[in-house]
């Protein structure tokens, strides 16, 4: 029976091509606008590491200006740590399963190969624990070990993309890359890894861009004076010039993450941080009231407002536009089905039930929804390509995955059925006698 209803629906659509096209376009425009904004929102607010997001915590210590307003939440506390605090946490026993301090930096890169032009590379300076904590996959080699970290060795891990560019995708272990004319030996090459958002540092731009191309030991980066390429905030100026004064200062510039496998471990770690701050207060540091925070990944992205209010407003506006398109479709469907009243009356006179008429028209509405969804997906694709051209750093948010494709079609069919219920109900309730007299 469904195939018969489908044939009738196709015949009805071809009989009124202008009206049918208007309905499909109305739905398509609404679906396209909504899916463009919702796809970006969906990918921006997604869980970047779903299997571990509940055990990875961002660490905050409130060492800021005592004259600032009181702290009420994580949003009032600097999202980064000082060098001395990060170093203490990394080099003393804590209840955490793992920890990693890090910062983003850069340097002039060259390999010495013929024909390669020096360029500025994006570098993440961190500890080797960064890689297992964030489940970073390796194609060749492995991270440097703690001996290399404590020995300030000049070693580097490459991203797969950078290995392809510098060494044509070959196993480059043991090869040399120069940063600011200083040679670093390649000890590892990552496989594809692109967390979206880049949750481990979301305060200095590039949140939705590629991960870094190079990874080096943090202590080595500091030795070579690789300056931070992110936010550096100081409430007291460093006492003197040079890198040593900067490291002794109260400037915050290092991101710090801890892996806490259980709630008890998280509670013990929080107590450890509180006790550390109390001990520092005795030396004259941390003049503000005691405030330490550990925040899991998804809550951290909310604290850092990775998805801005503007994005949420755009989704709501696009949804309202979709509703307007659905209401316009209601009017078009009503005009279409009222024009079919003589045909419906004839079918009723020949014995068709109201239920059969309702089902047949519902199939036609569903078909219009599918066509509208297909057109909407085309509009959404165009909208995402426009976003890609207009805004930098959104290249990983301008694709329709399988979930979004299915969502678009479901919304389109649901919207068309919602738009068509009243017109179909109206036409099935009309008495056929009045229309038969006019035939």
C-alpha cells in the first residue's frame, strides 16, 4: 500500500510543480539555516575526549591581586599557573594518577634539507605525561622519557602533518629539526590527532584549529627561552629582567592538568592543593582567601565559554526562522490540499475511508519533507563553506557528519508532517457531497 501511496504522492507533486517547489524551498531554507548554525554549535560543544573527560581536570590556584573583588567561581580565577607552582606540583608526590604542565610557544624551524624554506612552527612545550594523559596516538616512536625531561635534552615529537611536510611521511626517528638554529632530535611522530575543541588550552585563540606541529620538553623550551605564545598575566611586575626573574614572578602562563581516576582521588588532590596554598601563604604568597579549583573537561569548557552566548543566540534565531518557514509551508499545503477537494470527494464516494485519505496525504507530506531535507542539506553545506571562507580557525567545524545528516532529514520530515497535519485533517473532514454536485 505504501508504494501505491508513494506513486500518488509523486503524481500529485508533478501536477503542481510550482506549489510543490515553493514548499520544498521553504522547508529547505529553514532546514539549511538551522543546520548551518546548529552544526557549528554541535561541534563546538562536543566532548573532545569522551572516554576520559570525567577524569581529566584543569587546575586553578588563586594567587591574584588581593585588591580584586572576591572570588565566587572558577570564572573569577586565572586559568593558568605560575612557573614555581607548576614546578612544585610536577616534582612532588601528589594523589594524582598523572599530571602535565604545558604552554604554547614557537620558533623558526628548518631541517637543512635542500629546497626547504625556514618557517615559524607551533610548538607545545610539556612533560611526557601529556601524551598518555590525553591518549595521543603515535605512528612512529614514543614520547621522551623523564630522564630526557630532567636532563633538558633537545628532543622533539612531530605531528603526522608536519612529518609529512618535512620528511615526506617517512619514519623520521633520529632525524634532526632545528629550532632557532638549535638542533633537536626526532624521537616520535604522532598519528592523526585533532581534539575539537582543543580543550587543554582554550584561552589564547585557535581553540578549534589544529593541534600543535611540534612537542618538546618543557624544561628544554625554558632553557632555550622559547617565549609563551599565549596569555601571560601578571598582577606584580617581575622583580628584575631576564628569564630567571620571569620564572620567579607571580605571572601566570602555564596550563596545568591532572588525571584523577576516582572521586576519592579528586578529593585528596583538592586537599593537597589547599594544603600547598596554605604553606605558601606562610611565605607571603597567595594573599587572597583560599581558593583552589579542579574542573573536569566539559565543565571547564563552560567555564572558559568555549561556546559563546552569541553562538547560542544564533541557534535560537535560526530555529525561529525554521518555524517561520514551517508556518509558510502550512499555508502552501492548505492551498494545495483544498485544491484537491474534488479528487478527495470522488475517492470518498468510491469507498475510500478517511483513514486511507489521511495516510495517502501523509505520505505526500513526508516525501515533501525528504525533498526539503535534501535541499536543506545543500543549503547547509553552502552555509558551512561560507563560514570556512569568512572565519579563520573554524576549519574543523564546517562539515556535516552522519549524525547531522540524519538529524537534518528527521527535522525536515518532522517539520513537514507538523506543517501538514492541519491541512490534511481539514481536507479529510470535508463532506464530499458538496464537491460531487459540482462535478
